[in-house]
């Protein structure tokens, strides 16, 4: 079980990422800094967190000079009680540096775990989603970054921005149990490539443009003939093999014609 910020423990996350994670007490005590308590974390000799400012959240780190934790981070530096205090923007460069320290800031593959997609459309709701998940106390793997290309276009964000906004929310809320990122309603190869390059770990394809809406009203023999006419030669599977595989996965009997197997054929068409 992951140790939370402020619990004063040396922890290991549920995925086995060993870290010296203890309460960042010195960082929290600096006057004039409104550090988000759940984000505060200590690793080795360094203390890190997010601080609220009039201009939005800022990354803050308190560490000895030349501390490895400072590598890659940018911002305004000063000296506080003999240590370097760095206050920097929540930008891609600083997030990349933080992910090297804390792998749980990057999305991961969730496998067959029960999951729930939160779908933060604004880029600021993830801390609230974390609180809701904690309050629910259910064993769900969260998908905090989840947005379709159409939604990205309408909100003026791209795949990387959606993912990074979720990661900053994860850091702010101190969520260290891992999360997934769903590239939703993908319709083109270019969209798949963009989301893959951004680091998404879950992909939802939207084949709506290729769905034959008339299949629902066609007789079974017409649906079957149309199914056989699909370009199976370019595939490693046949029409019959595909139907059988789907029926097996869904525990549908294939020994006799049934409404269920006809439904599978219509869906494939």
C-alpha cells in the first residue's frame, strides 16, 4: 500500500516502486508558501510539492545544493536555511523531471483490473476525482486522463496537454497508486499515433463511420452474405472464426442458430 503525504513513513507503492516517502515538514513550514498538503513529499534529502499562488500552482522543492532531485527542474532559486529553494512552473519540462523521481506520475497499463474513467474535460478536476475515489473506498483502477479527439478540439487542448493536466492533478492530490490514460473515440491512424506518442495506455476505437445501420433490419441470410463479403483475405481470421471467437468470449452457444449468434453477425457487419 502506498504511503500518503504526511504519514511520516518510508513507503512502497502497490506496484513495488520503492521510495523514501516521508512528510515534507520543512517545506510545509516555510512562511508565505501555501503548499498543498497532499502533494508534499520527501525523497532522500529533498522535499517537493505544489504551492498555490495568485498565478496558479507552482512546483516547489527544498534540497541541498547539487542534490540529484534538482536535476532537470527549472524555476527561480533562492537559499532557505542553507538549502536551495526552487519555485518553478507546472510545465512539461518540470513534469518530465518529476516523473523520473516519481514513476506514479506517468500513466500505466491497467490490464484486467476493474477501472473507471473519470474524464476530466477541463484539466482541473483530477484532485476532486481523487477525493471521490478515496471516499468511495472501492477497488477501482482510475483512468484520470480520458478525452476524445473531438473534445480536445472543442476545448483547445491536445493529447499531451490532457495527459499532463491529469498528471499535475495526481501530484496535487498525492495519488500514488497508479492510473491509466484513455485516448477515447479514436477514428484515424494519425490520432492513434498522436496519443501513443503522448504516452496514453488505453485506446478506445470508434468504428462508427464503418457501421452498416441497415443490418438491424436485414434478414439473417442477407447479413451473413454481407459478412462473408468483407475483406477477410487481408485478415488472419475468417468470418466464421471471428464469430466463433466472439461467441466464446461472451459465452454464447454456437451449436445451434440463436438470436445471440445472429446479433453477433449483425454487429460484425
